[in-house]
C-alpha cells in the first residue's frame, strides 16, 4: 500500500488542475450555477474527448479507460478543489458503479459505453421525499406488465436528475428491491429541478406514472445498491479533500496580504491557530481518503466500514475549514462576490448528501456490531 501518488498519478493531477483552472474557473462556475438543471456541455464533451475522465474507472471492455478508483479519486479531488459544476459524481461514479455492481452483462454493454464517452449522462434515483438514502426506505413500486416493467411513484434529491439521459431507479418489487433503467422522454416520466443551497450541485424531483422501464439484474438489488453507496461516499470524501485544500490556500494567501493595526492578520495568534487546525485536518483527511481509495480499488473487506467513516470525517473537516475561511476573510467572505461561500455551501451539501455525518457514524457502529 502506497499513500504517495506515483508519477503518472501526479501528472494526471497536474493536468487536471491546469485544465479546470483554464476552462472551469470561478466565472464559469457562477455562469452554470444560474442554470437550475444545467452544466457546461462543451466542457463535459472536452472532459470526455480530451481527457477521457468519464470512463476513467469503467473497464476497457465497456469502452472505459480501465483505471482504478484511485485515479477516479484524483479526478474528484481536483473537481472538488474547483467546485466544478458537472454531473460527474452522478454519471461517472454512481451510475457506472451501480451497473457494475449489479453484474448484468447485457445492461453494461448497453449503457456503460455511452457513460464512458460522456455521450450519455446517467444518475441514480434512490431517495424519496422523506430524504432517507437507506435502501429499506424505498417506497416507489415497480410491477411487471406484459414483457416489461412499469414504475409508479416519485424520487427526490436526485443528483443531476433533471439533465440525465439515463436514470437508474431503485424500486420495490415482489421479490425485494430492483433497479430499473428509465431513459429521457419515457412516457409518464416528469422531472422538476429543486432549489438548492449549493447551486454547484444540481438536484431534482422525479415523478413516474406507469413509466415503462427495463429491469437491470435479477433478484434483490440491495447489496449492489449498498456497494454503490459506499463508493459514492468515498467519492464525496475525495471531493471534500480537494475543497479543503483550496480553502486553506485561500485563507493563508489572504492572511498574508490583509493588514490590521499595521501588520498582516496572519501574524495574529488566533489566525495562526485557525490555519494550523485547517492544515492538520487537511492532512488527516488526505490520509483517510487515499486509504479509502486504495481499499476501494483493491476491493478490501473493510470498505463497508471505511466508506461511511471517511465520508463523515472528511466532509465535517471540509465544512469546518470552509467556515473558518469565511471568518478569516471577514466581511468580504460573507458576500456573494467572494468565492468563499461557494465552498461553504458545497461542504454543507456534501455533508447532507447520502445522509448526515451522525447517520454515517451510526452506520459504522452498526457494521462493526457495536
């Protein structure tokens, strides 16, 4: 196990940082925030054609690059650092990981190549109006009709649900949970963008009224859904790591140039302590994330415990750092014009997504049998 990035991974990180700084800077982020369901489709296309990011962790046999979850985590870290407005979490993590976990070769051959190229935007619809991401809370129903299936009910808080071409819907059937593929334009399928605090991460509410769907896999899909959730938790932790690094850089830079009482505010003990705490939390998060990425990439047996643990720790550290960044910047940090609030809102949305931190700590305890 090696916690340091190798030369190829370091190069990937450097290329991504340059790419996002040039094509997804703060001005671009703010432009996409104004679109309730939108993202920069030109940027999305270039991410696929120039860098192959969407297919990073999809096997080569399905049109992907065949890299591991470690490389995917590096991409997520850099996107978190830039608060990139993109369906990457939903389309390059959640949807492919669920398809792979279900182990349905026909479904993988049908949809993974499009997801890998970026031609298809995918997502997973699990939570409902109650806000629970637990598979056991699913109430939307699926019933067989003729040779196919139809869905009735609703889903809420669906990441990039308003823009997705493919939605993998978790629904209840007579033989347990099932996953059903619904494509854009299906009969009885409606979607409504939701107003969110974090406008860099789009959410939607989906309604299904006898909507035709294709079942993916067979038998109870609960283990596959849990596997997808664990990998999404690790992905959110990687995103949080990137954001934490950026807000620390912003804080240190500002503390060096902002003066009060004739001296830089970085010379004040309180500011020093805040920055030092942010650095300690960042490095602990880095160790946790890199271990979680390695464990996920090598399919270690402790992933079900590591995933909720690293998600809870890293997003909480990110939220604390983003809050301190606002405090260090003072009055300007509270304004719409300053980017500090973008990171604070992203951190808060990451904390809430898939369930809060207390819920994840309880999940760790449950899985350890405590």
